[in-house]
C-alpha cells in the first residue's frame, strides 16, 4: 500500500489552472525534421539544470510533435520575445506559416528570440504525460528583446502599451509544428 493512497484524488482541471498561473518564458524547441524542413514544439517548461557540465531541460507534452524533436539531433531552445507572440500562437495551432527561420550551424532557429540555446541531446526522462529532454549546451546567443511570458495565456500582465513588465531573472504547451 502506497503512503499516498489515502490522499484525496487530484482535480486535473483545477491543477491545470494552477499550473497556468505559473509564469514562464514562452519556449520552442526546434530541429530539422526527417524531410530536412525545420520543425518545432512548444515547451511547457524550460530551465537550467547544471553549469558543469552545462545542461538545460525542456518539458514537452507527449505528442507526435514532441516525437519529431526527440532524437539524436542537435536542437535549439528558442526563448521567444514579445514581438513573437503571433508566431507563438501559430506554433500552438501547429502551423509554421509566417515564421522566420535562420540557420545556426545546421540547426533551425526562430528569428527574433530573446535567447537561443543550441544543445546536443543528453538524456530523455519520462514525465507522465510529458517528457523531459535534457540537453548539453553547445552555444548560446542572448538578444536584447524582452521575453514573452506565459501565464494564463500569452502576453498576460501587459501594460497599456502592450509590453510586459521586465520578468524576474529566474523566470522561465501543448503545441508543435
């Protein structure tokens, strides 16, 4: 008998609402697809794991889109900027239409990111209805744009001009294309 068996059942919808209020940077993992075309999937979470060796993690909803980016390919973690909000919505709908890509040493990267981190696959862990992809950082590029922060939907907490406040530095979907 598990020590947790006496606990009340968790309301899945309520838990998802609680998770939605947990702000994080809008993050997309991109790779070259089997057909050589760029593909990507929105991450529900991302963040640092280790400085030595330099590792980060991304949490991906277990989906066909996630399966396309899981593998032995070098991948990029794209931390989206506020000007990429419409592109984030397209990715969430499974569309690559209108996205601007660039090539970073053979890895497809979205243009206009707040930060781009190129990684070699390190390990993949089971996370229930998600998978946790850990990558070893090969290189990174920091942009000057403000990050697009998720929390109860895109661009929550914007000011009158449509800009989000500066996020707390430690701030880091069911989506894919």
